[in-house]
């Protein structure tokens, strides 16, 4: 590796912007479908916690994608001001609109308004659990963590010269060690889950050749299906020590899919339906819990599930409308505002190009964030809100990842 933070001269050969975008969007689409299934459908006997496992699997995939995207962007362009403007314009408009509605309906004190609107509601209070989250906002813990990560990585890049991003893998391993020390296998608290985003950051550094050609080429020989099976086991509460390898198994799985474009798994991920779902995944994730508090989510278990087809139809229509008729307005203007902010405040510690990125590689690995980004947020494929009866616990049993006691804190 050279003395400057640079891509290997043997960067991945271009296989087409659409192919790479499609496989990453395929993962993102799969991620949100897993979380919706975890929150809204019975996936087996409650004792097996399969809803929990599906949500955790989807969540780690989402966070890997998010860390990969953000780091790829920062390798290309270290102008922190514009980066934050675009990220906030992508995430905040829908999140704030949802929060205003949810908080008004929930009738909460001003302190909860502050913790939600400033996205620190998932941080622990005196008892060690994020009690500021409400039934209608529990799922937004991942969005809190995502925004905290944006600010944290921006500060890291702004303060440290040249190689600040190289610290991310080591910071991630430190948080994994903390999780192992405390025996936490899944959580909605940032410092117990941030290793999953940081594993995605590590993938970006590996994929772009920052750690050399051999590290990147190792992804070409990753056995995708066995790793996928191990990742599934690592998402289960019964996974024991595998739970602590989950971020790195997901890194290998997503990274391997990027470097093995002809594999069967990648061909499955190119499915057009998955790509379509990925395009509206953020809105699907943010909106879906509120519908469980309406007529669509009412009734006993049988009645509730009989309504599920209508529930999903309404959800997808709302998500489509939000994505293309509300959020897109802010995303387009976010790019303009980012350019203005970059012109006013060129907050960029690396005055010379930090990474020698070819146009093809940038187009493939870091496509337009509005299209590629899974944000919890968007995707959040997580598992903290199920239904409320056995496997149907939209807001209950799966609290394993939102703040259940002991190991599932």
C-alpha cells in the first residue's frame, strides 16, 4: 500500500454501473423485505424467535450497505459540509414528518420531542435502556444510529489528516469487543450495533483496494452460500459466539457478491422486484409501524392477518408516493444546497485527492446516493417492532434487538 490513501492501481474492472447498482439494491430490497416480514408476519413458532432472526439478518445487511456507501463517497469527495447536507436532505424530511405525526398522536412531553427530533432517543437512560422510544417510534432507533454515524464519521474525516478512514475497521473491532465483553448479541443502542456499520466501512476500504490487491481479491473466492448460512445462524439468539462475528460475515457476503457477478446468488439479487422494492425501501421502513395502529392493524390474530394483503397494498402505495412525490423534492434540492455549502465552507482536510478513484469505479461502487442508499433508516431491517401476539409481535417479542434485558439488550 502506498504512503497516501489511494486505490490500488488494479481497481475492480468495470462491469457496468447497472450491474453493481442492481446487486446492492438487490441486497437492500431483501433487507427491507426481511424486516417487514419480521414485524408483520408469523415466521414460525414464537419459541424459535424466527421473526427476531429475520430482522437481525436484514438489519446487518442494511448497515453493511450504508457503511459501504458512505465510505465510498468519502473516499471520492471529502467535502464534509456537502456530505452532511445531502445525507440530511435524504433522511430528515420523511423522518421529521413521521415523528411530528407520531409524537402528536402519542401526546408526549417536550423532552421526548427533543430526543426524537434530534435523534438521540435510542441512547440509554439511567436504567441502561433507550426508554425515550415510543411504540410508534421504536423502529427509528436505527435511524438515530445512522445519523449519529454520519456526524461521527464527518468529524473523524474533518479532524484527522489523510488516514482518518483507516481507523474505522479498528474502531469497529473495538465495539465488537465491547459487545462480546457485555454479552450483547443485538441491541438498539448505538455502541452495541455500530460495529455493523463500521464493517461496511471496512468493506469499502477493501473493495477500493486501500488495503491492497490481495485483500480485495480475497472477496473473489468467498463461498457465498456457506457464508450466507453462517450469517443466518449468527442472526439467531441461539447463535452463541457466531453472534459476535455477524458484522464480518455480512461483510464477506456482500463483498463477495460485488466481486462474483456471475454467481447464482448475485443473479437472484438482480431480480427487478427486489430493485423496485429497494427504491422505496426507506419509506416502507419509516411508515409501516404507524399502519399497525390503524384499522389495518386491529383485530385478533386471525382478523389481523386476513387484513395483511390490504395492509401491504396501502403501505406500498404510501411508500411510492412518499419516495417520488415528497422525498425526491428534498433530495434534488439537497444536491444543489450541498454544492452551495461546499462553495461557502470547503471543509476538506485532504487538499489533494485522498483516493485515486477512476470514474468507472466511482460510478460502480458509489452510485447516486438517492438510488443506492439503504437508510434505515431506510432499510433498517431491524427487529424491534413486531405485532403483538406471539410471532405476530409487531412491537413486542422481537425486542431482542430493541432493548430486551440481558444479552438482548
